C-alpha cells in the first residue's frame, strides 16, 4: 500500500473536512436552538474536531483502500 498523498486522497480529505465542518455547524446551530450559549471556546472545537475527523475518514475510505476480495 502506498502512503503517498495522491490527488484522490487529498480531494477525499477535503470533502471529508467539508462534511465534518457541516456537522459541526449543525452542532453549534442545535446548541443555539436549545438556548445554550455558544462561546468561542465551544464553537472552535465544535467545528474543528468534526472537520479533522472527516478529513481522517476521507483519507481512510478512499477508493483502493478496501480489503474486500472482488471476484
């Protein structure tokens, strides 16, 4: 398995980060809906952690990283 950063891995990481950021935005919006005060100390990690996790998952699940035996 190659560990180099190919354009496919980079674009998958970018898409994963965007999806993670969208999840973080929904989390912050939901917190605001329930009248929870959202400060910068919460909003930063609420956006950053899902974005980072999305990027990691995006790289891990790129085409070609499967263990299935296609016949």
